[in-house]
C-alpha cells in the first residue's frame, strides 16, 4: 500500500506501529508517541488539570476518531498510522484552508460546473476538515455535521445511480434506434428496388400498348382502304350492270 496523498484534512504526524502489534480501535488515541526528552535540566511539571476537563477532551478525541478514522498504510514492511489532528483551529487556519482549496482546484484542473470527481473529492476533504474543526470545540455539533455529510453523500450516491441508470437506458435506446435505423434503411432500399422494378414493368406495358395501338391503327387503315375500294368497285359494277340493263330493255 502506498502512502496516502496530500489531503485538505489536517492530520498529526504519522506514527510507526510494529506489524506484530495488534491494531487498536481507532476510537482511542494511544498511538501518539511523545518526543524524546533532551538531556539537561528537568523542566518543571505541567500544571495539573481537572479530571472533568481531561475526560471531556478524551471523549471529544474518541468522537473525532470515530467520525474521521485514522488512515493506515504499509511502507517498507512497516505499518504507519496517522490520526486526524486534535489541535483547535484559529481564524488563520480557516483562511489557509480556503487558500489550499482554491489552489488544489487550480492545480488539479477541476471543472467549475457539471460532474467532476476531482472537485467533489476536494470539497469532501474540505467539509471533513470543517467537521474536525467544529468537533474539537463542540462534539455534538460535529456529530450533527456528520449526519449532514452522510445525508449529502447518500443523496449524491442516489443521483449517481440515477445518472448511471439513465446513461445505460439512453445507450440501450440508442442501440435500438441504430438497429431500427439499419432495418429501416434496408426496407427503404428494398422498396426502392420494388419501385424501380414496377416502373420498368409499367414502361414495358406502356410500350406494348403503344405497339398494339399502332398495329391496330395500321390494320384499321388498311381495312378501311380495302373497304373503300370494294365499295367503289361495287358501285362501278352496279353502274355498268345498270347501263347494260337499261340498254337491253330500251327498244331500238
């Protein structure tokens, strides 16, 4: 496991833990190692604190560790543990947090609008840091902010699921439309082929009709001419017979 990356959430210095040592619950804070005392005169002992203040501080630290668990990683076969800082914040810490947030957004080129995992992760770290700062001063307010954070995360997860479902639905509809497009294009191509074939048949039938009409017209003209000639022949024959009959009947 690689060491954790830089985070907007403020942590204490990492503490080396033996791999054979059982990991303790993150609710306690027994992992902090006090620095070695330098040689020299012994400093005066600190002023004794009231048991109630120590109990409240210990309870707040346990709540802080429950809200923001320590992060662990292996490095060179050694287990390192880093807990969130329990140092109270000042106004300058809040200003520095805002500056770091803006700097990280610019460095990681987070998008200002739309869906951006980088921007979401940075704002999540910033919100966790605000929860840490509030929890140190008031554990109840920190727990309430934790509920707000969990509700926001649940809502975002629901929106993400809805978005993924809508994307999958859109992809299915696009594929169905693409398949329907190919089927429609094939049907259009077949219909165009049928249309061309029918047009060819119509043209052939028109040509046949024109040929038949022309042939019938020519035949009718020939028959009319023949009929006219026969009538003229019969008229001449009739006149000749009539003249012969009149010549026979008339006395000389």
